[in-house]
C-alpha cells in the first residue's frame, strides 16, 4: 500500500507532467543552461580529470570528516567566531533563535541557502515574530509567492518574466508591464532598505575550509556579501558535508561549481570569510556564529555505499539533465533537495519508508551520473536505495511476490512460454490496472522470440 507522501508525489507529478505551459518554461530555461555549459567547460584542459580530482578531494575530506571539522573549528575560533553543533533541524533553529533573542533582533536578511530551506528556518522565525527576508532575487520571488525554491541553483526557474511582473504588481504595487531589468531594480531598492534595518545576517556556505578555518560563498548578485558584512551579527548555517581540506582546493571547486551550476567560468562574487571583524579592520560583523548541521548526514556517512552522495557540491547539473525532473518539476518532490541528488539523499536524511518513492522516480538512464561535477554514481545509488528499502521491509507483500515470480520467469524460459498470447494479454491487462492509467493495453505477439528462433534455426 502506498504511503501518503508517495500518493501526494504521484498526484503532483501527474499534474505537472500534463501542464504544457510549465514544461515550456522549464525546457526554455534548461535549454539556455545547456547552451552555455559547453563553453564553460572549455576552461579545463581535461574536464573529466578535473571532476575526478574533485571527487578524490571530497573522498579525502569525508573519509576523515570528524578530524576535518575539528580542524576547521580550531582555526576559526582563534579569530573569534563561535562554532555550534546541531544534531537536527530543531536544534539548529533553536540556536539561531537564541542568538537573535540575545541581540534583540526583529529583522534578518538571508542570502540563498538550501540548508536553511531544509530546516524550514523562515517559517520557524516567523512563528517567533522575527522577519526573515530572502535577498537572492530568485529566492525573494519565491518568498513573495509563498513557495519553496523550485531548483537548487535557480529557485524561480518555473516562472516566466511575465509571471514575475504580475507577482511584483500584486505584492509590491509595481507596473505589470515592467521589464526584467526594471523588476530587478525594484527588488534591489526594496532589499537594500531591509539591509539597513537588519540586526542579523544569515548565509549558508558552499564550502567549509578545514586548514584555514574559513567558509567560502559563491554567488552572482552580491547579496551574500552584504548579508555577511552589513549586519552586526553574521550566522552561517551549513551541512557538515561541505568540508574541503584546503584553501587551495577552491581553485578547482569554484570553476567546477560555476561551470556545472550556471555555465560560467567563474561566478561574479567569490568570498572567503575567516571570522568576525578583527582589530584594526573597518568592515565586517562584530560577531560570527557557524552552525554545523548534521540532520541525518551521519546516517549517510555510516552507510558505506550511500556515503558517496556527501560529495555533492550542489551545482544542480543532475536536475537539469534528468528527464523526470524536466517533466514533473521541483515542487513535486516536496523536499528541499529535488531531482536525482534529492532522491538519493532524502530517504537517508528523513525516513526510508516514507520517502523511498523518490528513488523509484527515475528512468535509470544514467544521465545524472554522466553530468555530475564530482562524478557521483547517482543512478547506482538510486538502485541501492531501492535495495535497502526492500531489505528494511518497506515493500508491500504483493510487490515482493510479483518480483519473485518475475525472477523465476527470467531464470526459467519455460515459465515465460506458458500460455497463449491471448491469455497473457488478459492476465496482464486485468491484474495490472495501474499500467493502463497512462499507457495503452499490453499486447503480446502471437509467437515469442524463443518460438520464432526455434522455427527458423532449430535448437542450435
């Protein structure tokens, strides 16, 4: 019997797959991405070697994750930052609330951060009467729409410029005929005013640098830099898997993230933050906190096969390549991390029994693995999730019975040849009604391939 989340997923994905307007917008935006990525790759003498090196560096970091994180903590605390460890989303949110209350904070500016979406920070702060404003343009659009991000990298990918103009007119009172450039200026003016009032700025971290004790943030709008430096208090919320061994590794990871994320050679703003304002410095926050979030990541770390998924640098390339994602969109997944990588990690971050359906939402074409910036074997991990869900007893009795029968038929040709084509047609079309919801009836040929072969060639 399907779980409630699986039923909801099927309903949402069915609706989106049949929405031609939605598909047109997504194909247009992903088409623009596909057009520029090859140019970005030209900066690498050997892009496959670069991807392999990046994978090996992430393997090195994750294999010694505890040591790397302790090294990071020791280095950044020397410069006055405070490191907090959060086992789950609840602890992370409570730590942030505690800091905000200590600072008498009523307004926060926040740069784009998937991990804060994961812990549903905006909703939590709103419940405690603290305004949290998204300063990334795509995230700001989504916040005005009261929607979660649609995509890991481009949160409002599913909206056209006309959609955004209409939204701004409804929420901000602007002219619905404004151009994208004019809409951007409206957002900029609105958000700049928010910066002047915010007591706390919150960012994520694209990378945590162990040997230097620093965080690295990469962006195209400059809003993360403002969120780091303008408010008196800077809070970083990051997953523990974002660790890399050395500052010099950024020379590899930054270009890879830019190319596979947006097709650029390098993003516009790349910032390394090593702590709060130091003596003699004129810029930067007075206080800096780094919240290192587990929230199920050590479950993945303990799983020898799934561990590879922690290498992900959140470039979003697998989403853009996935034929399933292109049809059903990001919101159908009902989780912060959508697409192939989301389908791999969500059952481990949350609950395998409730979220296993995501691992079945794949054609297993392998395109996600082909485009991954750090060569994660995503399609194999999806299969591994399926195996784990069955071993944990998450599959229905009827499903297990059907696969057992299928296995016997594959092992013994005589079972496949039992019955005429008419009997097979009746049995399949009668007892597999789900098959016919979106497909025509199954029609078996009058003669099997095995029979045709024997008639033509005999037993040789």
